[in-house]
């Protein structure tokens, strides 16, 4: 761990950032592959099974948003304490994150398992889809404590700069899920044929496998957790909640608007519009994998440099990250802009007619906003690494509720009364699907400009220097701590 810390606080920033990010990008690719394979096996059960599981996706997104608090809080606080050479304090924070995740996962998962049927009906499940959706949601909900605990340990590794451990944990989770899927769904070998319930059990088994591997790595030499780190304090829990809770708010804000947007799309574009919006969302989720991985890596690097009292290096890490993320997504955007049709065919080979035309239009418009997505991801990683996670919450609140949803609503018919998922909204201007497409890209660009301007002002106000002073550790800061001025810049960066 000392070698990783030395690279993060003293080594080449671009090389270290990319080195930390690559395993995180790879683990996100693994997760996307899992979704594709799950859909493949469920598709053999029929369209109803796919629809039932698909209906639970936004609900599960909201549930996992509640588990973001221990995940992000653990990563940021562990990175700051490791940077400050407070390794024992970092390990204790991992234990606090683990405990909080288990409690939150058990409470939320238990409540959802008991109320799965009314929940799926609330989000619009019909009589043919509701039983399967409720069954899948109820079983997966019971696995939330396992998933949350595994994620908290994973966050501890990422905060310490060990992103490879995070990759292995995710590979174990996905591999067990994917291997068990056909056995439990179709009753292969000695297993009973469980259908949708089998898919859910395979998912929970994957969570369990990831947790077992995470515990093995944490108790082993990679982290050396032991009994002496089990002391829990109210102060550490408060700090964890203070840092992590705003990110949960950020996730809830974004997930809730996505659910409402699906309703807007269904009214404005019908089946063809839904197809275009779905394909565009899938393509974008793959395209942004580099910036998501870089954001997680930068968050840990900024946190460690803040803990090491090196605010200049924290600021430069953010700046390098913005350049790399925006540049890489710009290249992907150029490719997508030139060949939107072939890109759409990769995801849905049989797409035709209005659905294909709208998808090509959406992919072309989406490409304009890719560099902005990369810039925002890394700017917010800088704020998060400094412990200013409320900035991420406010940024997404404005991006989704003040820009994206109101502009998208212009696509709705210009009638006196329009209802989206049971919520009455003001009439639109009947601008159709292009209004929704530009609402997504426009909100990304507006967010980049707004967050960029706020970041520049925050840095001038001593963002990273103030964060470094506020890190609570058991050790004094190093004697060679730098300041928030270019006069003391590291020659290695």
C-alpha cells in the first residue's frame, strides 16, 4: 500500500490516474456484459419475462441509490486517511462503511421484499407482468445487505488505490450470476426449473460470492483488517453519512427523472420513440464507461492528496482527469456522429422504420454532449474527493429537474391536461422526440458549463487547501505538505 500511496501523492498524475482507472473501466464493462447475458437467458422464457425483469430496473436503481451513502463515504474518507498516513483510521472507516451498508441494506431490502407487489403495480405493471416482476424484485431485495456490504469493502479498496481488488470482486459477482442463470432458470442438471425466480436467485448468489471474495481480500494482506479495527464510534458514522448522503440524493434525483422521462417518451414518441430512447440510453451507458472509471480513480487520488496536505496536486489531478475524460469521450462522440446507424445496429440488429430513424437522430444529437459528460464526471470527482459531495447533489438536481425534464416536457401534446405516470403536468408544445433528445444533450452541456464555472470559483476560494485542513486523522500532516499555489507544484506531474 505504501507503493500505491507514493505513486498517488508523488508519481506521474496521468500515468497513475489511468492505471487506477483501467480496472474500474473493466469492471463496468463486466457489469454491462452481465446485463446483456441476463437478457439473453430471460429472453428464452419469452417477452413477458423480459418485460417483468425490465420493469424492476428503475426500482432497483432507486434501491441501490440508498446504498451509495456507505460506498461513496467509505471511498472518500478512506482515501483521505490513507493520504494522511492514518492507515489504522482508514481501516476503521472501512468497518464503519461495512456496518452501515448491512443495516441499510437489511432495512430497505426487507421493506421492499414485503411490499414488492404493490411497488411494481405502482410503477405500471399490468396483470401479465406484475407477478413475475414482484417475484424478481422481492428476491433480489433480500440480497441487498450482501450487495451493500460487498460494495462497501470494494470502496475501501478503491479508496486505498487498489482498484484491481475491486475488479476481481466484480468479476466474481458477475461470473457466479452468469453461470447459475441457465441452471436455475431452466432447471439444468440437478437444479429445479425456477424461471424468473431462478434469475433472481442467481443474482443474489452473485452478491454472496462477491462478498465472500471481498471479505477474504480485506482480511488478507491486501488490507489486513483485524479485530482491533472493529471499534465503532458515532463520530465516524456521522462523518460517513455527511459525506455519502448527498450522493444518495444525487442518485435519487437522477433515477426519478429517468423514470418520468420514460413516461414522457411513451406519450410523445410511442413505441418507436421508446425504442430510440432505450437504444440511445444503452449506447450512452457504454460510451461513458471511460469517464465513470476515471471519475472513481480521480476521486481516490484527490482524496489521498487532500489527506496528504497536497492541495495543488489534488487540483492538478482534477484538471488532468477532465482533459483525459473529455478528450476520450469526444473521440467516441466523433465516431458515433459519423456512423450512428451501424452503432444502433450493434445493439438492435432488427431495428427498422421510424424506430431506426429516430435512433439515428438521437445518437447523432447525443454525440455532441459526450465531452461535457466526461468533464462533469471529473469535476464532480474533484469536489467529492475534497469531501464537498453536496455539490454533486445540487448539480444533478439542477441538471435533471431545472433543465432536462422541463425541456423534455415540451415534446408533450399541447393539450389542457397531460398525465405522466399518474402525475399531472403542464401541457407541452408538441415538439415531439427532438425536444427530448436535445433536452438530454443540452442538460449535459449546461451542467458542464455551470459546474466548470463553480469549480473555478471554488478553487480560487481554496477548495482543496480548506479540505486538507479539515481531514481528521490520528497523525500530524507531513512536513513537506504543499500549498494551494503553483509556486510549490510537484516536479513529477
